[in-house]
């Protein structure tokens, strides 16, 4: 009889100890893992505005602070718009995720080839995040045979080139003297001929510097994307 009581007491103690251990495990579970988040280069617009005015109207000179601003290439190195003084500069602002941009690139590539050997520099600035999109942008350039000099559009350069218009694609044509010749938003059926004509006009500017250029700001509202997935 004594042995039976001893066995029952031992079983009760063992069960109580196991329950206590289980309770402690339930009370102190391991802390959950924090979610993985991606921090963009720019999380919000800076409070301060650029000291220089935003891009002037067509026919005016672009500010030196814009022309001399360092732009990072998608590959190694950097460049400035002022590096191409004496050349007409075409700046196309785009992104790989932008549908109109993807349709525009082949047309603009044809224009680039038409002006091969002439003093014209073609530059593409993407609004994407260089920390996460570098390989995607390079692959896009390979797939589309995008022969422009490609770089990253930082926010201040973006605002000064576009007057803060947060849509893409945008195209800016600058004369060899740093004068804004033409600027338009969006992609449409006439974009290729529009770019060709703007370059021809810029190439002929030296012969007609005394003649004021007419403003050429054109917006194709059907072929623009909001650009502030911009980093």
C-alpha cells in the first residue's frame, strides 16, 4: 500500500513539473522577427528649396548650378551637363517601370543614330533607386539597345530640369551654349519628329543667337506617368 501511495505522489509531482515548464515556455515566447524594409534614398521632399530658380522658359540660359551638378552614371564614374559644352544635349527622364518610356526609347534611339557623328550628346536619367534598381536598369539598357549615356536623377537635378513636374517621360533639349531650347512631357506619335526638329533647331542656334527662341513646352496628358516612385 505504501509503495502505491509513493508511486501516485511521484506521478503527481512529475506532472506538475512538466506543466510548470510548459507554462514558462508559453509565458516567454521568443520575440518575433522584424519585417524586412527597404529604405529609399529620398523618403520625402527636402524642406529647403534650391537657391537657384527652377528651369527657365525656353530660350533662357540654364543655371550653372544645374549644368555643373555631378550626376552618377549607372556604371562607374560620373559626369556633368557642362562636360558637353559646345554640344547639343538631349536629356530624357525615364524609368524602367514607365510604359510610355518603354515605347519612347526605340524612337529616340532612331533619332540618336540619325545624329551620329554630329555634336549631340544623348543622356538618359532614371528616377529609380540606385541601391536596388542598378541591375534592372542595366538589363533594360541591354534589352532595348539604349545607347544614351545613362545616369541617376537626383531630386534637385530633377526639380531644376523639370520645374518640379512630377511626371515621366520628360525630354529637355539644351543648346551648346547651355540655353534651354525645348522641353516637353509625355510620349506621343510625334515625339520622334519633335525631338529631331528640336535638335536641328539647337544645332542652328549659333547662326541665329540674336533671334529669340519660342517657348516649346508641350504636354501629352495621355502618355505621362506620375514619377514619384522617384528616389
